[in-house]
C-alpha cells in the first residue's frame, strides 16, 4: 500500500526540482549566448565596422593596423595605440592628438 508524502516532503522535493530546472535553464542560456557570440564573431571578423568590407592587416613600423581599402578606415586592436604612442614618444602630432583621449 503506497504511502502519500506529507506536505513538507512534497514542498522539499518540489524545491529540488525547481532548483534543477533553474540550473538547466541557466546553462542553456549561457550556451546559447556563447553560440550567438561565436556566430557574430564569424560574421564580423576582419570586416570594416564602417562599411562592412574586408579588412587587411598593414604593418606600420612594428604595429599591425587593420586597413579598409574600400573606405580608407584604419582600425587598431587593443593596446596598439599605446604602442604607437611609445614609438611617437608623445612629442609629435599623434601624441598631442591622443592626449585628448587620455585626459
């Protein structure tokens, strides 16, 4: 003869099930977010943010600058402007220009 669980037991097991469902939903959302991020990266990788055409890497001294032959835009990766400043030593036009963004 089956025994019916008490109300506190039902509540306990219901809470466990809800916690499992929340965890599965969070994992699913994180996976979908990562997949979406990867798709966006594949779509936009080395494409000009201004016109969408393909970017080419051009070496300027020791720095690789992403250049768009279509619109003429130049794009820097993280840290490349600082490298350019070190080459310029903050004395030239570029150094003066970039001080506007550093202040």
